[in-house]
């Protein structure tokens, strides 16, 4: 090494030492703190980056869970609507069963009472004609005794169908009143039209020729019918109206059965 190089190297060392000696202790500490803070900040950034990745993963997962939940809610909603529909159908069926005669599948006495009460009040309000036909199968007890109750049930079903087929208007209301008795409520029809319906009912049963070997008046099943019509007035009782038609039915039986008896709108029937 030459003398010149030695001199240069010695000068560099002296400058370095001189530069180091130019920084105070406080400055050294500040630089150290800055370096440490930079390292901490760098670590925090790394941690935040990791947290952000985890958050993004959770967002994707939650998004999928949200979509799955929406699908589940929609499925539950559809199922709930179906359950509601099924429940309503069962309720309607139960209500219909409660108002339907199980044997003849026509309205029962309970339904008859409700319908008649409603039509009675309506006729009173609008001052229109209301009619009731009370029908009884002649010597039905003898029929049951002779043919048995199963054949008696068949007879009741067939007679119910014959009565129904004679009532052409949808508003004509047919019901099984009890036992072998049936009733028809006809609204907003003049008495002449009601009598035609009553005549068709009697004729339909005769024409069906249902054998009745135990009958005292015919070889076939026959019926007796009482027909009463009126324009109800405010304060009158619907039960009196039913009683009037029952009286006419009784008169039909007294007069030989297999017939109908009707009364003018203004008259009242009283049995002696």
C-alpha cells in the first residue's frame, strides 16, 4: 500500500468518526424510537392485512349463509302457506261436515235452522214471500221393519235425491229435518210456483217406484207434504211458521197420505 492510499484511508476513518460524533445522544434515541415505531407500524399493517383477509373470508361465508337462510325462509314461507291452505281446507271441511247429514249428504237440521232464520229475516225486511215444504215418507217405520235398516238408509238417500231433483233453482234449500222427514225452503217465489215444486216432488217419488210391500196405501214408497207460504211481518215468530207447515203435513196424512196440502199466503191452519 502506498503512502497516498494510507493517507486517504486514514482521512475516511477520521471523517466517519467525526460524523458519528456530530449526532447527539438525544438524536440517536429519536432515531431508535422512529425505527421501533416503524417496525411496530409495519407489524400492525401485516396484522391488519391478515385481519382483512379473514374479514373478507367471513363476508363470503356470511353472504353464503344469508343466501342459504333466504332460501330456507322462502321454503318455510311456501310450506307455511301450504299448511295454511291445508288447515283452511280442513276447517271448511269440518264446518261442511257439521252442517251436512252424513247419510243423505244434504244439509242437516242445524243447517236448516240457520238458513230458515236468515231467510225469514230477509223476507221480513224486504216484504217478500217465503215458503216451507215439510215432507214425510209414508209408513217408513213399516218399511224399516220389513226391509231392514240398511234398505231404509238406501230409501232415505234415494228420496233425498228425488226431492233435490225437483227443486230447479239454486236458491231452493233442501234439508233432512229428522228421521224420515225432509224440508224445503223456497224464497222469493209466488205460491203458484212453490206448489209446482211441491207437485214435482210428490210425482218424482211416485214415478221412482221404490218397492214398499209394507205400505198400507201403495205398493211403492210415497210421501205426504205440507206446503205453507207467507209474507212475514215484523214481530212474527219463525217457529210459528214451521208449525203452520207441520199442521198442513199432518192434514195430508189425515187425508190419506201420498198427497200435498197447501195453504193460501194469508190463511192460518189450525188443527181441531
